[in-house]
């Protein structure tokens, strides 16, 4: 059962207002469905928008922010909980432990790195939690093309691409995460 979702997204707003709008919309839907937000703890960019959406509707928002980024990303001061950790490794581990599933909204290299890490953990059996991409404005189309290329070149098995939950709207993606039936695929068979 999905009670908390880690959301990875940009500390920037992006070039199109739709990124901030959909981040806030995801937060609102999470609060309305009583799903706790676990995220990077910032009040700027898409990170701030998703947290604000949750908090506007009285939901729970848990932030995890490394000390070094506290002044750069600007810690959100209205969160249900804010954990200040020493390193990015601690941030990612704590977010993973607190979450029952993972969503990446549009973001930069940090967003991709964090999401791909938990997705890789799913592939090798460290967890069986759902991993979704919110494909706002076709943002993740190149990633899907890259998956196809990796499959074609023999570096990723096709069944691993099927583990990626992909939607262009928040509500159907949340529904997929809520109804996900975890399954382990042996990577080495």
C-alpha cells in the first residue's frame, strides 16, 4: 500500500509554466488522497510547488535536505517534518526508506540521478516499490527513447522498461502507483 511517495524534481521552475502547475497539482492530489510527500525539502522551483500543493490541502510533507544545500535550496519552513542530513547519500537513503513509491517530475541531472538510483535498486531486487515518471510536456520522451536504445543494444532487458510507470497527468500516475503489484525480475537469468 502506498502511503508515502518520494517525489524527485527540479529546484528550478523550468522554461514553461506547466512544470510548476503540474508539480503543484500533484501535491494537491497527494494531499487529497492522504499520501505523504517525501521530497528534497526546498521551497524553490518544482520542489517548492509540489510541497505547497500538499500543504495547501492540509497534507503531510516531509523534507530531507543536506546541510550544505540548506542555504542554497532554501529550506521550506512550513513542512510537517524537515530532516537535515550531512550528505546526499544520507538524503537519498532516508527518502527511499520513508517512501512506498517514487515519482520523478521534470528536473535536471540530480532528479535523474536520484530516480535512476531507486529504479536500479528495483531492478536488482533491493525493493519492489513502484517507480514512475510524470511525463509533463513530453519531458521524459528522450528517456523512453534511451530505454529503447539500451534494450536494442542488449544492456537492458525489455521487461525492465515495463517496470517504469509513465503518465503525462498526475492523477493516472498516482493511480498506477497505488495499484502497483511489486514483482521481482531476476536480472541475471
